[in-house]
C-alpha cells in the first residue's frame, strides 16, 4: 500500500510518500481502508519534536532543523512512523477469531485509547504511538472503531475525531453546564470551532476570540460574542466575567485568562499553540479559588457521545479543504498558514 512515512523530527523532507507493507490484523484487531484522514496540530508538532521539554516557543515558531529525542507525546516518537490521528475508514478484514459482521462497516477510530482500561490514565494515540491514518490502510483494536449512521461524507467525518474529541473532553472535564459563560480563545481552529458547537448544544454562553477576518464565521457557528485578537479582553468584557476558560492558546495571554475568571472558575487546556511556558500569578489562582484542568486522556463516554451528536444532527462538520494524500506537504503548508477555518482533510488513493 501507499503511505506517508515520517522518518524523524524535522521539516517537510521527513514526510516520505512511499510503498510499504500492508498491515495484517492480529486477534482483537481490524483492518480498515482509510477513506479520509484529517490533519491536526499534533501531526506537525510531533514531526517538529515540539513536545520536547527543551522547546519553549509556540507551535508556529518551532524550528524544523532541530533534533528532539524526547519530542513525542510521552518521550521518544517511534520513528519511522505513519502519522494521522483522524481516521474515517471502512472495515475490510478482522483478525483471527474476530467478528466478521464488522466487515463493510464505515466508522471513525477513537484517536485516544487507554493502554489498559479506563481505571488508568495511561493512553496511546493513533498516529503518535503507533501507525495511523496517513495511508491506504490501517489496523486498530476492534473496540476502537465506532460505526456511524450519517449522511456526512467521508471527509466530513474525518474532521471529527481529534478536534471534537479533544473539545468534548475538555468540556466534560470542566463540568460546563447550561447558562454558564465560557471563553474560547483560538475559536476558528479545529478544536475551537468544535468547542463552540459543543458548548452551544449544552446551552452555555460562548465568548470567542479569533482574528478579525474570521469573526463572521465564528458568529455563524454559534458564538454569542466575538472578540478580536487585538482587543483587550479585560477592557471588553471585564475581570471576573466568565465561569470557564477553555484555552489551547496559552502563551503570553495566559495570565489575562485567569483575570477574566470569576471566583471558583475553571480553566481547562489541552494545548499551547502560542507557547507552553506561561507566567502564573499565584494570587489569582488561590485567592479566586480557580481550578486548573489539564486534559489529554479522554473519558470513556466522550467518543460515543460525539457519534450520537452526529447521528442526531446536533453538530455539523467544518471542512475547509481536501487534498490527495500524496499532496500532504502542500496541505500541511496551507494548514500552517492558518488562513482556513475548520479542518483540512487528506484523501488516500482508493
């Protein structure tokens, strides 16, 4: 089969589109034909080694010529690796003793998997810890494939797993309820736009932050109020004005987010695109009884809930563009320019 093999940390030259051996499902696994695979920040961050402890800059400033032995999610990335965290696929084979009635099922693969069970927070990720969806075929544990009954296209379904799973998990962990006011920086990206839809279906009030060029789009998908990045959020909405901040931006604006939280507020994050090292005024944290929530491992109900939202028509996909898999370099360059809204998806040759 054809696949994109990431050969190590570095620039686009590390993305090698080539022929590789077809994976063979073992007992308890299924083989899927990949119908569509979404692009995520984590794909690029892993290739750049951004998760290394010695990287202090935001994701946009990460150097492509640096070597980071510990640059993966949990230590060293197992290069050479087929990346791709988002997978919409069709089951074409099962391992020995598997349920052959699964063959033909179109579904989504849960990106974040527990190593043992949900009593442990230890996780493995498709396309980061083992070969993922930037290929014509991928094998995964059978229990990680979720059938979807929906008229969404393959590419539209591939916008869902990582971005919506991450967003739903942060909302779940932060305990957001109806009528709470929630601030979402970085609102036009894959996770940010997912957050808006998922928060609105819960009845929350959403204040979003995005670029001026994307303001109308963010309003269209449901934000109640939109601030531009150049705005001073404290001046715009006032200190102690939101119940929850769900922030994958971080960087220099982190301290301001705590100023905006009411007493007893919650701050949840699963990323730091503007920079991982932040300044924290401990007085804001303890005098305001703020809870900081780091979110990586998805809770057990998260992915099944997402599938139900799709099947009930409660959310909609935000598909920015599609590219053939062999044009991954061009697709990632466009992704990095951040002019798009929603998700960019790769389509393998059939």
